C-alpha cells in the first residue's frame, strides 16, 4: 500500500473523533459551525504538516536493510582521527568506526565511505581510496 494512502487511512479515526466532538458542540450550541469547520480544517492541516516528518515511520520496508546495515555505501565524516578506529558521523548519527585497512589513517573531518558493518561498528575506507560508484 502506498505510504501516503496508508498515512491518510491511519489519520481517519482521529479525524472522525474530532469531527464527532465538534458536531456535538455545534448541536449543543456551544460552538458555531464556522468555528467548528475552522478547527476541523486546522486538524487536517496539522496531519498534512506532520506527514513529511512521519513518512518513513509508515513505510513498512524502506529498504531490505535494517539497523546499521542500511548505512552500507553511505558517506560519512570522521569526528576524530581514525587510526584505525574512532568515531564518524553518517546521516547525522555518530557511529564507532574502524578502517578496513589496519594501515589506513583518516584525518579529522576526513570523508569516509561505509563498506560493511561488524556488530555496531562501521567498517569504513577513506574517500580517496574509494573510486566513485564502487564499493570498498
């Protein structure tokens, strides 16, 4: 099922509850119909505004990889000198990393490419050793 449709269908129960409460408030004379429609429109606008932030959560299988494996092939930046271990930032997350070659050394803020994952440690190679479009 497409993600936008899935998201929309999952928002319907909340919309129905809000619409029911607003209908009751209008029926009791507590709220005008115009105000109820404005509140309902704001509720729908809130759901639409939240979609970009929640889209990935509604995607049942964004890729075949989960956890740290999803980072294979991604570029990162060394947060300290890797000689051969240290920390890198990939997609805004800080990960423990180890160079694939024990003799490799990556400078502070040097670019690396994730080649593999071992436990929760990313195995990386320096960007200058990675030809474009190739794995490590």
